[in-house]
C-alpha cells in the first residue's frame, strides 16, 4: 500500500492511493465558543440541497451537543472504540489510523449505521455531563458541561469515502479540493457510507446512489462562501483556502488561524484523513475530552484563545467572520479596522476591531420623552 505524509499526525501513513494534493484546498474554521446551536446553518443547507424525496433523513450540515449528541447515533464513539488506543508522542500520532487498522480485505476501518441510528437528529441536545452539587461555584473548566459541534463533510485530503469506493465514483477536485460523488458512476454499494468516519455520505433510496455535501461548489466558483457560512447567525464560520504548514501565508485567514496561531484544530486527527474543517475548541470543557476530539494541541489552542484580547490580529480576524458573503483570501489591520480582500486583492469587507459604543442622553429633547435605554 502507498504511503503519504499527513502533517496533522506528524508522520507518514498508509493510504490506498498515491498522495496528490489539489491546487488549493477548500477549508473552514468554526469557533465553537460562539455557536448557539440555532440550526440556521442546518436549515439553510437542507433547503438548498436535500429537500427532495429520499433525502428526508440527510443532514449534510448538522449541529450536535457533546458529549452525548451525535448524528447518526454514536458515529464517533463507535469508531473510537473500534480503533483502540490512540496515543501521541511529541506531536506525532503513534497509534493506528483507520487505514492502518483496516481489517483484511477492507480499505479502511469503518461501520455502516443502522436505520435506527438516523432516527433522532437532535438526540442528546443540551444534555450536560456532570452533576450540580450544593454550593458549587462556576469553575473553568466547568463541572457540568456541554458544547455544540457544527459538522459538515471535512473534504479530507486523504478521504476515506474516496479510498473505500470500489467504483472510483468519489473524487477530489483538483481546483479546490472539494470531494464529490460522480452520480453517473455510483452504483449504490454504500462503501462510502461505511468508510466515512464522520458519516457525511448518505445513501438515497429513491435513486439508488449516494450523495454528500458538495461544499456549495457552484457558489465557491463564483467567489462566494457556502450557504451554511452565509446564514450563520452567530458568525462562527469562515470559509477560505488552506496551504500546507511550510507554505503558510500569515495574511491568509485560514492559514493564520490554523498554522500561524494554532487556534483552529482538526476534528479527530487520529483518524488519519487530514480533514479540512477546523475548530476553535471551547474554553470551558475539560482538556482530556478536547484532546481526544481535537488532538494534543487542544490546551495550547484554548490558552491562545483566552489571550486573544491582547492580540489585535486575532480579534480583528474573528470580527471578519460573517462580515461578507465573499470568500476572504487575505486580511490586514488598519489602525482600528480590519480589512478583508478577495482573490483579486479587492476589498470585500471592512469592520471595526472593537465595536463602537454610544451613550445617548437620558432625555430625548426632540421628542420630549425620556429614554428607557441609553446604550
């Protein structure tokens, strides 16, 4: 089996195909500290792409509550148990990836969810871990805790759905790294469903073929961010393009958060897929849980996020989240503002680093009435 280098686990690993990277890589950053699980992203995606017959159960985008939530049921817990010990040493993953742990005759370790596993998209929503005892005060990490995890296809560099398909129906676009299913080649074997550890490939019974998140590529081709990003009320999402660590561009928003500052981390890097959806971990969750979910740099990312108030570049870039429907390829601080630039270098967004604060007189002389709120 060929070997490829996966920078997220710090070593070479086995993969079914020779390594081949796209010209640029579609990527997103989600700030979990700002997510309120309003599911606006879920509905935006559902209305756009999966409102047809046979797609009722499909959620290319969903938001689940950890530690108990998951769609399909237990998608991550089941695979983590199958994978066995996941150990790290000095930033290098020393356990097995899902490709290296694959049973004889299989291309990756995986499981096919039962129909019942898709029955409850919001199972575990807002359920906390831990018990509130008498006299308990607010601590960080929180004693009772939960947090929200927005999820889409990770458009992985070493996609398991792609490796698992015996028909070669799954492919990765050279121009932007978005992973798609060729509907003409697919025969509905559902190996992509079994192989994807994130369970973001779905079988459509009415057509007999599989479907998945397409990264809103028609919008991306026009320089626009996907529907889930544009409709996010909490402004927790930013879509852009990611370079390799050695080619990191500090003016590129995604590179800056992932490589330069180490604030945004991949989901379950130990799976070995080099996924391209990154998360700023929640500051209030016990580090052990976050280390399992986001890798050994979770604590360092939290420390950096807590110190972000003293870093105007980080504050400014986070202010750019949700500021425009255009893809931001570069950013720059200008005194008390941050400016985002498109692919051609033209300005696409400009926002203040600190939101202005206005105090109005308690009495409105024009209307001759007192004001109940003055800020």
